[in-house]
């Protein structure tokens, strides 16, 4: 059954796009948030010791161990929405 004009949410009101606008905002917030967390973690090396197996020796540890590389990788994994935004896909999809 097709919604009629009297059905709540059937029109093109401003509130009908709220969940997608929130999701879009959260997806755009992820990459800069993780980049900021990487920068803050890099500026305070003592904070990284919390995540290094209770202060065990870091001799032979992987380059990818620690919080800074993890936050950098998470930021890179979440950069997709920014690339789509800069590529103009959002304008095409939104119209």
C-alpha cells in the first residue's frame, strides 16, 4: 500500500531526513576524532604504557602495537565519507 499525504512521515518534511543526517554527521566525525586521539596519544607517551600489557618490555614489539598506530589506522579506515564528500557524490545523491 502506497502512503498517502495524510500518513505521518509520508511527506518531504524536514524531520524525515533526521536519522540519515545524524548518520552522515557521525560518519564524518569518525576520522577527525580518531586523528585527534592519535595526536593526543602521541603527545603523552605515558598513556600508551597502559595498553602495553601492563608495562612489560616493549623489546621486539610490533610497529603496530600501541594506541597511536591503532588510532591512525582507524582514522584511515573511516576516511571514506570525507572522500565521497570531496568527490561530490553527496551532492549528486542529495539532489
